[in-house]
């Protein structure tokens, strides 16, 4: 029986690619573009994938390389911001407290250097192993472990600092 494109194992990885791209870029439109570029590259080069190897790692490596290339290109040209409501939108939560916690986490993640944020998202959000993450970013496992440790420590510091400021400092305070 012939395998249709909707039955292909790549299709099962699309939600994971989207989640990682959205967390990495913090912009829904740019994330969707990155996922589309990744899928286009993967389908066009499917003959290069070695059967029996980890398809998920291969796809995330493609996405990582596309993102790195785009980041290098973007650093050479001026930045502009979209005023489109969709670009500014964060998923609407049922309670204000949830929105504040998510915004705090997003701010803390955005404050991390790209290398640390990528590793934290791949291991923490996507559940990849150190070995898979190392293959995706093209670095030794020791580098992954070091970046993950530094990224987690920095996140802890940032989140602790943000919650202290929000709890009783000049920022927002909790009201029950």
C-alpha cells in the first residue's frame, strides 16, 4: 500500500516544529514562516535523510540552520516592528494571573542569549535528549549541558528578580 503525504512521519512532527518555532521567535507569523521553510527544505531534500536515523533531529537541525541563517541576515539590516494585532497577540488566558506569569516567563526567555534559549527550549519544551539537542545545534554534548545549566540558572535569577519586583516593589502587586 502506498504511503500518502498525510501519513508521512514528517507530518507527525509539524506540531513540535511549530511549538519550538513559536517559543524561539515569539512571533506567530515568523514562526509559521520558519516552519514552512523547514518543511519545504525537508521535502525537497528528503532523499538526503538516512532511513533509520532520527527524523525529528534531522528536521530540528534544518530548522535550527534556517533560523541561524535568518538571524545572521537580520543582523545586517535594520529591524522593523509590525503594528499588526496578530503580531502582538499572546494567547488569551482565562485569568489575569496566568497572563502575567506567561508574560514574565516570555520576558525571562527573551532575556537569555540565543544559544542558551535554544537549548532550554529544545530540552525543556521539546523534551529532546542532550544528544539530540547537540545534533540539532551542531555542538558537543558538553556545550549543550553547559548552555542548559547557564540558561536555567539565568532563568531562575530573572524569574526570582521579576517576582520580587512584582510582589512588593514598585511594579504590580498581587490582589486576591
